[in-house]
């Protein structure tokens, strides 16, 4: 009996020990830390990461896709789900690399909201129906984010892109934040390192070069409203690649904005090279149909120095397209310094770094890409024959 009692005691001790070990492990996995999101909100999160995630607001899913796995999504907005009934379709003709790379994975996922430019607020009931454990949001209103978090009972992490696209520190910080929250810091850091290396490469190739050429870029800004008058003062891609931006001398305030038509026409004689973001083509065509002389007197048009860039703003900023556009602009402006750069190969390299796949062929095939990076004929492109 004494022997049996001893054996029973040992068995109980071993079971207790195993149970204690498991509890300790669970405790580590569910440990919490407090992070500061892109809008300065203090949010308590699990240090072990999340695997049931929804992304809401323009650009949130894109930025998550750069770092996270599509298999960790509990739902997507209708705009990113080809199977969603009544989905907003305004971007279906334009290349969004994150969508191209993941569209098959997005199909069949539950709806966490309609999405699209008309969606100006989170749809809490739809988010709850996805049963997520984390929300990543591009809605930047702090009070609304706090209210949504309280309503859902799970962390809501807000992001920011900033105004300088792929070169903006806010975008870098948001990528880093996502990596930290979902346990993908190494992948986030690798992407940020790639962006940093590319930025330094662009700057190094051009910093000691001089050119008397003046460049004009048009078609910037919101997808639905942009045209040949939408440009930018202090345009960061031009700053990085040391491209002289004629808008810097024509506009008073920095940022993307519409230039006065008369001011642009008066500057036509000084524009040596013109870049057109493909997003503007659909809006310029009807204007060109009404007035085929609208570019008359533009030096770049007369000399055939007009070049097509890929649309980088479509449901917020395609950061990888923004970077590829910068390389192409620099190659056009400083051809000798970028003689070794094949733009299609560079686009493949960039999309591989951001999206895990080489996507140049797919991007070029989209209707609103018009065949990809190229020198263009204004008459052919805006006249609708291309």
C-alpha cells in the first residue's frame, strides 16, 4: 500500500508539472504589449500576433498585403472581392498590384464592408460578422477609431500613408507597425530596407548630374477627378531623382493640386518633357475630343517627349508603382545614368519585393495601363486610338 501511495503521489506530481508548463506557455503566447499606432493612439495588443484580421479603408489591405498573409484574413471589403455582389468596380480597369497578387485568395471571404471612395465610415456590423481578432484601419479619425475599438471589443490599429508616397516616413512607419502587430517584423524590415536601397540608388545616380530640361507631371491625385491640370509642387519622386519640376515655379503651396489652365498654357513653351499618369487618360480624352488643340504650343508634345506612367493612385497609393514610376521618370530624364535599367525588369523586381510576385506582365495588360511604360503620341492616346 505504501508503494502504491508513493507511485500515486509521483504520478500526480508529474501531471501537475505538465499542467503548469502548459499554463506558462499559454501565458507567454497571450502576453500583451502597448503600441502607439500611426495616429498616436495607445493600443494594447497580443505580442504573439493575430490570425483573424480585417482591413478597412482605402489602402489598408494593400499595406497589410505587403507584410501579412492573405490566409490570415477573416474578411475583405467588397471592392477587393470579385465574388462580392454589387461590389464597387471603378478600379477594375486599373492595375493594383496587391489585388493582382492576392485576388484569388480574396474571393469567397466574408464582407467587412463595401469599401471604395464612397465608403467614408467603418461598417461595424459587417466587421463583427467576420469574427476578427484585429482590425487594421486607414480611417484616420482618432475618436472614431476609439469608438470602433470599444464597439468591437478588439484592437483597432490605424495607419497613415502621408503625402510623399513610397518615400514618406509615415508610410514606412505604418509598414513597420503592421510587422510588429502581426509578428512579421523581419518581413517588414526587409521591405523597408529594399525601399531605402532603391531611394539611395535613385539619389546616387542623379545627385551630381545637371540638366536644363524642365519636366511637368500630370494626372496626379484622386482617380475619379484627375486630368492634365492635376500636378504637384515639391513632388517627392522628382526631388529624390533630382528632376527639375516646372510646377515648383508655377505654384505657391506644396502638394498635389490643380494648376490654373492659363498658367499651364503660358508655361507650355518651357516644358521639355511631360509625364502623364495613366489615371488621367480617361478624363483627358473627352476634353481632347472637345478641343484637339489643347496641347498646342507645348514644347514636349511638339518634340515627342511625352511619356506614360502607371497609375499610382487607385484606392490610395500603389507604393510599388510609385517607386517604379520614379525609376522610369529618372530613366527618361537622365537616360545615360539609367542605361542599365530595363524598366519592365525593374518593375518585376519591385513587385517581387512588395508583393512576392513579378507582376509586370499583368500590370501592362490592364486596360488603364495602355500597354505599360512608353513614349506616347498625345493624338493617339487621348484621341482614343491607343
